[in-house]
């Protein structure tokens, strides 16, 4: 009763009942395993409750029994010990094993399901969310916070009931021996409940603050480890150490406040539980002297005090971790409640066949409500199989333009039509399945070259992978790697050159074989040899596909069917290379500047 009162207050004082309800949805599929674990646990915890009764029997009925001879006392003692050996050595070990096994199996399965749901959620969040959130913060919630909720399953849903059962059984046995002494034994329960209510109500808030501070440390480390090359190249190790110390000290400060309050809780609550045995010894000793209580009963009661208050101590000792699990549960569902910026319409359909005709009709876009409009009233019709190049100064809106096609973001106004149908009428995944994208900085995962190419078509045969690599001019360098297609490329492809990474990225688009293609600065920042090889493979890739090319170097897009110059979010010029050069407008000036820069570079 007292245990549940204390824990319920912690729940009420911090975590919402809604969060518990949502967490229990993950627990529900394993309810029978939990029930079986609790039943096995009750048997396991009930067995030691025999010991005080055994002590009473040995003292009162054997040792202090004047009607038994010495041999009879020894015989009865050996028989009783033989029974106890069977119970504690033969029966109890397998019961303990299965209780522990089922408890851990069930809790780990629940965590497995929860992380799976979170990863599914992560993949649905938009680019906008990731542009505003640090990766380390997300990782902390999926790994650390989910792991912390395990305590709620093991302690809150299992051990709590076991401790409750232990307390109830112990009180029943104590009442059967002496009612008055039992009342004295549980006299401090109300005071214990009050102390739990007072101290642990505030502990959840401090735990949540501490968790957030720890997540900030993890986020900071994640960013700095990824950017270690920048730190070393600017020789700012000392500055970075100071910055890390600030973040780390913030966590230390929150952790110490949490520890201080936790220590106060322990000292007060444990003092209360330590007073109970003194009361029992005092009162039972008086009853023995008075002759109304046997010595065996007094000893049994002292033993039961330990069985009675140990579960309470366990609750106190686990209150910190239980409270941590509640705070972590809050953080998990706070993350799960992040809204999706790009969602399927209720009547969205699968996109199956694509011709490749695309129209932007009055399209405007801003990243956040109330912010500056990045694209303004864009109108353009792209024919099937046409190659359209987007050019202009940095920040003009070129990359934003192409990001709207696969719905990495949704338009603010207007609409984008694919084969005459608004792309918002299609399911997002089926739309993106028909689009191949090659970025300037393509991400490779740390697995093998083969695994990275297979991202384009996970069920592709080996021959298809090799043909895609050949089409991307990547097969030759791959075969010269230490383990060929099985070579691990390292995090973000760190073991490969920029040109090699781009060719693998192009190979996986070849493997995907999409009808729509987006090349976003795919050849910038590469050496001339790599650029030539990649340009060759890109032209092969774009053949007979509707293609959008975002380019910085204008010399690489002179072959495009149409060139669109975007300036300050608006289309200001459209035409072929020859038409725009003849017009001598913004494109002409930009091309002339680049040609002059190129000539100066070659001269030097």
C-alpha cells in the first residue's frame, strides 16, 4: 500500500498519465509474459518468508521444548533442515533463473519495439526538422532515454508487485502470531509514505533537467567528433576544450543538484526504516519479560521486520532510477510527438507510371511561417525527357527549387504537377521512388562499397550492381580497392576521394533507374579528371530522363535543353545556352565572369 502510494505520487507529480498510457501500448503485447514473471517472482520472494517461521519453530518447539530429549531435538532439527535444503537448493535456483530471464527478455523486447517505432518516426521527419535539431540530441533519446525506461518495466511493472506481495504475505503471517506487535511493526508506514511523497515529488523534475544536460553533452561531442578536421586545421583545441568544459560543467551542476536532493531523500527515508526494528525489539522484549510472548516469536518478528522493510528500502533505492525512467519516458514521447511537415493526403495514391512531364504553377516557398519567401511565384513547364539546368548566384533558391520535387519540403503556395497531377496527390514514398538524386556532398554509409550502391535497389543482383558501377565509371577504381566491392568505406565514405564517392553515389542512381533525375551541384569542388569522368557518367544517366541540374560551373550545362536563371527566388531568364548568350543578360554576364576566372587560373 505504502509503496504504491509513493510511486503514484511520483507519477502524478511529473510524468503525465498520457505518457504512461502510451508506453503501456508497447507493454501490452507482452502482458502474459509479465504476469507469468510476477507469479514466478511471488513464489521466489515467498520462499524466504518461511525462514522466520522456521526460526520460531526451532526456538520454541525444539530448543526450548522441555518434553523433548536431546536426541529427539537433533532428529527434528535435521528433518527440518533437510526439508529446507530441498526448498532452497533444489527448488529456488531454477525459480530465480526463470524470474530473471523472463524479466530481462520481456523488458528488452519492449525496448526493441520502442526503438523500432522511433526509427520509423525518425525517417518520416522532414528536412526542416533535421536542419533545426542536432543529431546527438536525437541519438540520445533513441539510445539513452529508451534504455532508461527499462526500469519502469522491471521495477515499476514487476518488482513493485513482488514487493507488495512480500509485504502483504509478511503482514498476514505476523498478524497470525501477534496482532499488537504487528501494529507496532507497521506504525511508521504513514511517516514513510509522507517522506516518499515529499522528497520524490521534486526528484523527477531534477532528473529531467539532468537528462537534458547529458543530451547536450552528447550532442556537442557528436558534432565535434564529426568536425575534428576543422578543429585541428584551425588549431583551436584549447578553445574547444574551454567550450566543452562549459557544456560539461552545466551537466555537472545539474547532476550535483540531483545528487544532493537524492541523498537527502535516502538519509530521511532510510532513517525511518531503521527506527522500526528498534520499536519491535523494545516492545517484543517487554512482552517476553512479561511472559505474554515466546522468545521464538520475538526472534521471528525481528526477522519479519527485515522482510517487511527491505521491499520498502528497495523502493527507495530504485526511486531514482524509476524517476529517471519517467523523465526519459517524457522525452521519448515528446520526440515522438514531433509533427511531420510532409505527410500523405488521406486520399493519396501510389505513383506507378511516370512519363516525366513536370509543371511549376505559381509556386512560392518559405522555410518557416513568417520568414522571407525563398521562391516567389515560380512558373515553368518541363517536357518529358527534357534536361533543365538551374543557375544563378549562391542563395538564389536553386537547391530549394529541386528539393520541392521529391517533397523534401512542401510548397507554401501554388502547386507542382507531375504528368498533370499535383504531386501531393501521390504517396510520398512512391513519388521519391521515381526520383534519383545526386547531391554535391553525397553521404556514404560506413558499410561496403556494394552495400552503398545497393541503396539504389536493395534486392538487386550482383551483375546489376557491377553494371551500375561500370555505367558510373566506378568499376575500375572499385576493383583496385583492397577488398573490391567488399571494401568498407568508413564513416561518410572517409576512405574514398571526393570523386570516388560521387561515382558510387551516381552508381546507385543508375541501379535505381528512375524516370526523374536531380543533380544538385554534383560536379562542383572536384578535380578536373574526376569532373570529366563524372560529367561523362551524368550525361549517360540523364539520357531519356527528365533531368534537373543545379550547377555552379556554367561550362558543364551548356548542353542542357533549357537553362533557367534564378535570382532572389525568381526566374529572370529562360532559354538555351546560345539564346541566353545572344540576349546578353544576367546569364551572359555570369558566363563571361566565369570564363575570365578560368583563363586567369590557367595562366597562373
